[in-house]
């Protein structure tokens, strides 16, 4: 849990200015970092009731994909393809263009490296 929380806080810290440009107003970085690191803010986080909460939820969704790509683990162990990953990731990542773009870059790089199967196409009936 601690390592995961640390990763979330680090990504929020790195992307904070980009998030502010997207939302066109100042975001409370301290609140975002606390949300990553302290469970007492979990209810607000899960509800996505503030811009900071929605962004941290997006970072929380991005992190596993980023780690699977960076470590070379890939997705073969769960049988996921790019389409399945999109269905899981994109609803929470849509809180930020920067998160969506970063996710798409990770997904495409993972497909290119053979770590993730490209999206399955339905078989015609």
C-alpha cells in the first residue's frame, strides 16, 4: 500500500501544473498529495467530488498500467487486450487530457513491445 500511495503522489506532483492548465484554475497540490497518502480522505476520493479527487482517481487508475509497462510485466497473465484495458482505464482517466494522453502512449508502447495484445475485433456472424 505504501509504495502504491507513493507512486500516486509522485505522479500527481509531476503532473500538477499540467492539470492546472487543463482545469484553468489553481488546484490544491497539498490536498492532492494528502489524498494519495492518507486514507481519511478516501471517501471524498471515491466520490470524486472535487477536481483534485477526480485527478487522483485518474492517477490511481493509470498507475497499474504504467507499472506493468515499465516493469515489462505486460498483461498476458490477465488475458487483457488494448480494448479491455481502454474500457477499464478511460472512464476515470477522462478527468484529464494529460492522463488520457499518457495512458494512450503507455498502451500503444505496450502493444508495440508485445506486452499487450491489440484490441480484439468482433468476429462477423
